[in-house]
C-alpha cells in the first residue's frame, strides 16, 4: 500500500490566512475594549454630575429628589467598577442605550450622522491622494528645484491647522470671491471647502512619504533595467516605480482615516455640517455618556475596518507580503 504524503503547500497558506484573520479579529476586540474603557473613565473625570445631563443639564435646576431618581434608574448610584462592567455587558449585546441630551436611541442618532462624516472623510482622503500623487510625480520628474519646492509645499501643508485653514478658505472663497457657501449643510457645493480643509494637511504628509519612496524606486535596479529596454520616463514612473512608491502611503491610509475623523470635529463645527464630529463635540459638552461612547466605538470600528482593508491592499500591491503570509 502506498501512502501519499499531503503537500505542505496546500495547507500552510490556508492556516496562515486563518491565523491572520483571527489576529485581526482579536485586534479589533482589543481596540473596541480599549476605546470603551478609556471613554468611560475619561468622561467620569469631567467635573459635574451625569444625572444632571439626564435632566437637561446644569441649567435645568432639577431637585435633589429628581437627581436621586435618575441615578437609581440609570445605575449611577452604583460603584464605578459596577457601572463599568454593566456598561461593557450592554455593549456586548449591542445595547448602546439612549442619548441623555437628545432622548433618542444612540444607534438612531449615529445612523443619521454617520453617512455625512464617512462621505466627508472618503472624499478628503481621495483628494489628498490625488494632490500627494501629483506633487510627488511632478517633483520627481522636474529636477532638484522642483523637488525642493515640492518638499517645501508638503511641509507647509502638514503644518496648517484645520481651524486656521478653514477660516482662511471661508474668507477667500465665500466672503471675498463669493464662489462657495460658508456653511456646508447638505448641499454638494457645501462639501468643497470642508473636503479641501481636511485634504490639504493630509496631502502634505502623504506627499512626503510618497515622494521619498518614488525617488528610491527610481534609483532601483528594476527601473534602470526598464530604462535600458527603451522605456520612456513617463512609462518608468507610471508602469514601474509608482506602485512601489505608493506602498507606504497605502499602509498609512488607515491612520489617515482616523486623522480625518478627528479633524471632522473641527471642520464640521466650523462649517455647520451635520456629522459625527459635530455631534460628538455637542455630546461631550453635555456629558452625554451613552452618545459619546457609542460614537467612539463606531469610529474605532471604522478605523479597524479601514486598517484591515489597507493591509489587504498592501498584499495585493506587494507580492512579497503575500509570500510572508503564505510561508
């Protein structure tokens, strides 16, 4: 009887892929737990009584009896550790509670505001990529003067605060030129200034990374080999070097998404645009614990998903990473 040994190449990639998925799921659980924990204890450090937020805030002049009733009803009279464990238990069952200030389920509030922030972040990320790619390719092709100018533009863009950039764009394009509305609302034209405000600083950071990687790729042996085969300068960049130059920027896109969401707090407030950022700021000011925690968890989940997608894109663009996973 002949015994045929199983080929190791048919099982090892599958096991490695399974381990990668399990590691990502484990990381997601840790991120969500850490976000919920830090938010819970950080909100408890804010001066004031959460029961007052339930009854309309400090200006409501609620009686002590009403405050005690609210504390008992929502478990605020329990020890802090008991409240923390009970809250984690509710999150496991996807029960995010009711917003103190809006008197609506947290899931309903988030569902209404999530779309606007995701659209804003996605458009800003796409515009940042276009700007960074354009400056990187132009500076790499046009000599030392262009490289120095591109580097200076990238440094300036990175250093621009969102609130200053937003105010300057409103002053120029709304007040002076009258081309765009100063308030965003939900109109397509109102998206332009918020998207540009978020995209420019991010484009400066991505451009720095992409330009350095592009210059390294252009001096690599495979590019020199392509030139000896008669490849044009544009062909060398677009067909060979650019894919390698984009890898670091792809890996940073997950971080970039988190940066855009944090920047949305300022941008949505300045431009009066509905979204999670503006809602989060209002919830923190009102000590709306369920709404703040729900938004933080959703943002953490979105960040983890985007980071996972960037890892997948990394492996699709770089065969070496696929080899590592399948080894």
